[in-house]
C-alpha cells in the first residue's frame, strides 16, 4: 500500500467513526422510529433507503469529480444521515446502556470482514472489476424479495442475506478499485465508506438479533 491508499483508508475510517457516533446519538431521539415505520412494508423501506444511499453516493462522487466541495459534502451528509437513521432504528429499542457494546461488536466484526476483503484483493492478482455488477444484481434481488416479503414476511430473510452479500461484494470491488487507482483518494474513501457502512448495518441487525435471543 502506498501513502494515497493509506489516506483513503484513513478518511473512510473517519467517516465511519463519525457515522457510528451520529447513529448512537439518533438512537436516543424520536428519529430512531423512522426505520421501523419505513419498513412496515419491506419494499417501501428498501426503496426509501436505497434511493437515499444512491442519491448520496451520486452527489458525493459528482462533487469530487467536479471539484465542487459543497456538492461532495452535501452527498456525504446525506449518506451520514441515511446510515445513522437505519442503525438508530435497529438499536433504538434497546436500553441505551447496551448501545456502546452492540456498536463496538458490530464495528469489530465488520472490520474483520473488511480486512479479509482487503487480503483477498491485495493477496491475489484476481480481477474484481465484475464484482460491482454482481453486487448490483444482488441489490436487484433485494428489491424482488422485499416485494415478495411485503406479502409473505418469511421471505424477507432472503432480501436481508442478499443485501449483506451485496455490500460485501461491493466492498471487495471498492478495495480493488482503490488498488487500481490509488491516486483518487477522495473517491476511494467515499466508495469504501459506503460499502463498509452497508455491511455494518447488516451485521448490526445480526448482533441485535443474537442479543435478543439471549435475553
């Protein structure tokens, strides 16, 4: 790894840290109810959050390409709010004293996944250029099974698994992109941050579910 790649990782880590802090704060406010409200109909929740993430990524990367800091910061702010809302909705009904442990556990597991993804990319010469396409296919599958799950709730688990796999695949792709174009520090940091937080919120749901089952 060269210095540019380290900068990208450092910036993405900073964005992740800020997002987790914002998530913890929102979990203590009425905003934590938004996610539960949106996902009363699974397809609606997927469409709302999917649209906001897509819009945030578009604005952030467009701003970086055009050297427009206000657009880039606006897109990043949207992403921060979207992921914070999603995570707050997951942990919002838990006692506040459990939030730090749950978020720390999730961060640790997600970091392990990110490290393994990095080893996969940097430890091999494989071309992962198609993995973005694979992740898009999985996200389309999320839409399909969210639609079906809106009428048959048991199918929602398939949408969840596809979302988790889709974000992991996207994370591998973004790490590979950083390896190919290390000089695009800000673009790489946004891509890795978005993918990492996508995995984070999926793992967070698993951690919370396991915690509830132990209670």
